């Protein structure tokens, strides 16, 4: 087996585990998938000769070296749901045309395996270290980072320096603040046209590629044609088990997925759907709810409808991703994921969003919040990591701020470093996610050098 074959087969062991968060079970706080992925990663680390610790299936780590201080590489094994639109099976680790396909190959199982092989190289080389190197395996990064809260609360050591290879090069020195909020309201419907069911999206941090509504409409209702909207009549559907009782029409919107940090790169199916429905002759509270969602969110991406379209020169605009839409004849709810610039705070946006919803009869709750992170470019730690990247690539690009949230916010003294390179297409959270195999070796080399630099600085 060649070195690359070994790496491919090792990564495939993780890709084959569908580590989407599920219902908690005894001893499996994030469901069976994340627990299985953690067990497999720890098994791989033991096979490589590392000491390992499992912190009650909230997270685990592998460690090498000795000394009073520790540096960290922090990655995650959980993944977002596969969603629709795959042309290749998402959990097989198929290799095709120099790429390995599968959910988690880029985000973040691939980088975790790269880090493990980099640490194995350090161990086998016998290079002297001033500090221990710890690779932490998280399993709740995509849905709240409760694993790292557990790590800190239960005696997890804080690193002197640390990186998470879960973003892009050359270095992320700023991350926007993140808020995830759920708003809902009841519906007392009147009139001839009624909303019976509405659904769109699978996760707050993914722009939905499809959304649909089942309605009861009077005979003869005219449904105008619209781009990316299809209308199906129940009378033409034979024995379909998905039809809600009383439904006469299904209206479906087809959008395009994108990462929740860059919703403008996708086409939000939830927005397409409510914009269409708001023009139909609904009455009463259904009309009010659909009109509100169309006017306040619709196809906008910067919070304009709530008056929170914030901007700074360091990190750009606030972005809002409408990730989930759900409802039936008696209620409707939405989940929003908005990310505010690094020089602002929660108080500059969240109260305004909440007020607009509440004035329209909605009630909400905050599901997740992460404050913004920003470390100036001239800090010694930023310069250390930049020097590693620049020596290996010759690329003198400046560090950047992003809308994506990483584990760097969860553990002190950490920054996101890699593993996507400038110009690489964004594949995280999208159908046919992949890892180019020619990047594997380069990433491993950069991670190895970064570990050594942090351990011996």
C-alpha cells in the first residue's frame, strides 16, 4: 500500500460513518453517528501509537510529547446532513478523477486525518518538542459547539497556541459573530385558500435548495408561472403518500445550496417559495405571515428588512441565512442564522430582529450565539502561522476575516488555519463535497510545520 493509499483508506473509515447529530442516547450525547465517528478516530490514533482520551463521547483527543505546556490542533468529526443533489454516494468515500468524494471530506474529517498523519510523521522523526501536541476530535461543531463547552467545564487543558484546520489559508484572524434564532407563530386561517403544510431546509447553516407547500385552493384558482417554481395538482398524483389531507395543490421551489456564511452564493428556496405564496389569495393570519416573511426576508441576505444591514471595513456585511422553514395548518416557524461584522456586537442587531418579529405577532428564542473573534494581523501568533504558510507556498496573501464560525471561538488562543487554499472552490456543506488528493500531502506538510512551530516557539 502506498502512502497515499493508506491515507485514503484511513479517511474512508470516517467518511463511511454518517456522523450527523441525532437524538441523544445514554452515553451518546449527540446521537450514535457522532459517537461512532469519535470511536473510530480514537482507534486510528491508537493504531498510530498515540495516547488517547475519550471525554464521555462529547469529544476526545490524541496526544504526543511531554512538557508542562500544550499546543492544539482542533478538528471536528460531525457533519451537516447530506441534503439533495448528490451525483456520488455521500458516505462511501469514492475516489474519482483525483478527488475523494463524501460528506466531511473537506469539512472536517479530511483535515483531521491530515493532522493525524502529520503528527505521526513528527513522532516517527523523533524531533525534539518543548510542548506537547494534542489533536482534539470534536463532534458537535456544526450544531452548537457544546462539545468544547464540555471540554472546558470538565478539566480540558487550554493550549498555549492552537489551530483549527476548518476554514482556509493563509489564515483567519477574524470571525463574524453568529446568532441562530427560531421564530414561530400560530395560524388561524380563514378564506377559501388554506396553507396545510410548508417545509424547506435541513440545517440553519445551509442555504436550502428546495422548499414546498401543500395548499387547499378553490376550484379554478389560477397559479401564475414563475422562475424556479413548479405547481402540481393532487388530482394528477396517483396514490402519493405524501399528500396532506385536504390538499389540492403542491407548490415547490427549486433553489441552489450554499454555505450559511455565504448565502448570497446560493438561491434560497425558502425565499422563492414565500415570495410566490405571498402573491396568492390567502386571507387572515396565513396572508399576514407569508407577507411578513416575503417583505422582511424574501431573497435578501443582509438583514435589510430588520434594519440590521451592518458593515465594517475589516469583515464586510452582516449576512443572514434563512436555513429552515416549517409549518402546518396551525403554525409556522423559521430558523435564521445571521452573522454580524467583527467590530459589532449582539446588541447591535439581535434586539432589532426580535422587535420586528414580535410586533408582527411572532415569538422567538435564541438557539445559539457566538461573539465575534478578531486578532490583529501584527500579533506574534498571527505572524508565526503566516510565516509557516508563506514558506511552504510562496503566497504572501494577507490574513482574512470570514463569516463562517469555527472552533477558534470555542477554545482560547486558537485561530483557524487552512485547509482550503486561495482560489479553491467552496465545497463544504454542498452536494458532491470532495477533497483533492493532491492537496492532502501539501496540507499535511503545512500542518506538520505549524505544529512544530507552535510546539517549539
